[in-house]
């Protein structure tokens, strides 16, 4: 009777040891993954900040006005180019 209970206790301890080792290895793997994901998130946030700064530079009104003057053939609007809304129905 004691021999059967001792064998059962030993098998239970062995099974528990393997199960605990498995859980521990999964926890370490998940912790390493978490560190990697946090680093990736930090890098992406830095990239977003760089892109926001670049957009702020590219979106400056003075810069856009200079580019428009240099590359677009824009002229002032003449008075005869303005029509009334009712005249649009004819087209």
C-alpha cells in the first residue's frame, strides 16, 4: 500500500516538475517577446515624431508659397472670370 502511494507521489512530483519547467520557459519566452514589442513600439513612436517634425517643416505656409510661385503658373483672377451661379445652368 505504501509502495503504491510512494510511486504515485514520485510520479506526481515528476509531472509537477515538468509542468512547472514548461510554464517557466513559456513565461521567459513571453517576457522576451514583451521586451521586443516594447522596443518596436518605442522605435515606431520615434519614427512618428520624426515624421511629424518633417511634416511641420514641409507644411510651412511661406515654403508652400515659394514653391507655388516657382512651379505653378498662377495668375491673379480677372473680374470677367467671375460668373453668377445662375449662369452655370447654361453649360
